[in-house]
C-alpha cells in the first residue's frame, strides 16, 4: 500500500512526464528513471511508462515542418494529376494575394515553405488543402464565389485545415508508428536502401490516406466546424465582414442539388449556417467597406 | 486525507510548469526562411532573413510574436509559428544529418519523409512534381501584400464601419 507521500511523489513525477512531452522525451524518461530508482515504480513499470512516452512522441503532432511539407507535396501532386491546374496568371496572382493576406492573420502564418494557392481545372464545386500549405480551389467553386469577402472565408477555411494539421491526422496511426520505427531516434543514422524503400511505401500509404480523406470520406464534423469558425475569424481579423460566409453558404445550399464535389465531403450548408451564425455574431461588425475590393475581384474573375 | 495531498501537489506542479516555461530562452527557426522584423507585424520593415536551424535568444513575448536576438547581434520580432523550443539539427550538405546529436529533444530535420523519399516515390510511382514546383515557385512579396492590404482597406489600413 502506497503512503500519501509516495502518492504525492508519484503524482508530481507523472505531471513532470506529461509537462515534458512538449519539450521532448528525455526529461520524461529521466523522471521515470528517478521514480524507478527510488522504488516508487518498478523497473517493469518504468519501461512501460517510457514506451508510452515514446508512443506519444511518435504521433502526427510530432512530425517536423519539413516532413509535413514533403507529404503535402505528394498530396498536391496527386490532386493536380486528377484535376489539372488552370493556367491563368492574373486570377492565380489575385488568389495568392487574398490567400496570403488571410494566412497572415491565421493561427499559423509561418509554415515550412509558405502557403501557395492554385485553381483546379474542374466545374465541380470544391476546395482542398494539402498539408504544408498547398491550397486548391476549383474553377466551379470560384465561379460561385460572389466577392472578395466570401473568397477570403473559403480560403480561410482551407488555411485552418492546414494550420490545425487536419491532413496529417488522417494518416493511419500504425503506418506512422511504423515509419518512425524505421527512422529511429539517432540523428547520425543513415538509412540503408531497404529502409528507404520501406519508408517510401509508408510515405505512399500516408499520402493515400490523406487524398482519400480529402476527396472521398471528408474530415470529421468537428474538424469542419473548427475550419468554418477559424476561417471566418482569420478573415474577420483582416477586416473582412464575416457575415459574407453565411451568404455564400446560402448560395452553396442552392448549388447542392447538383451533388458531387464538396457536397459529398462536407456537412450540409444549412447545418454549417446554423453552427456559424452565433460565431459570426460573436465576431461582431469588424468589417471595413471598400469599393476597391469589389473592383479588383470583378476584374480578376472576368478572365476566368 | 486525499484533499490535503492534492492541493500541495497541484501547487508544486504549477510551480514546475511555470519554471519550465521560463527556462527555455533559446529558440530555433523551424521554417525554411523567416524574416526578423522591426515591429510585431508582418508588414513591418525587415531587419534580417533567418533560415531553418538558426538559433535565436528569446527576450520577451507579445501576443503571437517574440522579440529575439540573433547570433549576429541583431534584435527584432519573429512570429512564434516560425520558431520552436526544440533543437533542430540540420546538415549543411545534401540534407543528411551531422553525426553527434542523439537525444530525443532534437527534431531530426533532414530525416524522415524528405526529398530522398520523395525522389524514390516519384521514380517508382512515375509521379511528376513539376506542377507542384510551379505552384511553390509563385510567392507574394512583402511589397505586394502591403499594396494589396492598403488598396483594399484591410488590416492597419481598414476604416471601421
């Protein structure tokens, strides 16, 4: 039977372990070593605790910015191979300016290789974001967007998926653990040919998991709700009127009869409106008026 | 009896958390490049460009921004999403890591799902990254962003309704 003092020490060590997860695992391992040496936990319990700490470290959350970027590049290559990219410099430039501006007021403005935006050559109504900041919007979706305000919210929604690393969360966890096992923890270790081949297969699987989620199964309702909320917030922080997203979702609702695309992977527009309405209200009337925004939006879209 | 233990324990944990939070004054750049700015905003003048793996010393934080000093002796603001408290080890040649570091606190950049794996994937699966390269190559400059925000009356140039 453990004494109150022992329980207190155990609690402190446990807290230390949890706290230090965000700072790397070494300190957590030290904490469990001390606990084992002082007899608070057995050697067996110590090893088990360390394995758990290792497992936590090897989650999608702990992937490096560089790894996220390289997974995102392969997801982007897959999406582009399916749809093709519209080669229209003026619209692409405008899209990148709006997107980049919104990213600056997001929760994660700086990512490994910045945010990039492209138009997919499809009449389907859809938008995707690959990890690492590759954001796509279809020509069909762009044609439905009525103004720069709504465009800023649509791009804000996709930026929120990137900022929250939702794409990486779609990767099968066992696949990820297997990949980290191949990599090990030694900085100086060089991968041999067999390991590179194995890692490439796991990479291919991870890319497949994300593409399947983006195109077929969709993110969870909670992830979509967060993206809607944050997308409006990022755009409103910049000075756009958040109410524009409600109007746009109304237009989406009417277009939903056509089916396909975003309507297969996102909650119904009416549900999104109902969830967003109080959020838009809480964001208040931060928006600013500008006829220049209307003019530049119309000018850019005229060539689409 | 339990409540007499839980209270002090939580206090000790809180003290430990605060202590750890202030202990880390060294930050590492985790994005390919970032800009050290004169003020805590993205449209502030650029003082220097830093790259992944560069170390900076934290002076103070203000919202999402940190005021830091570089090894070259320059001081300015970085957005906190550009830096990490983890130590990032990078190689200066070909993306392979320098030997030596082996602790768990180190983020093993240059290892994992990287260019080497992408090359193998592209080769075995016949995937082309040409269109992705073209997409990545397009960048919006600081000047473009500032002009865009000014013209659209956004951010600091907005006029409240």
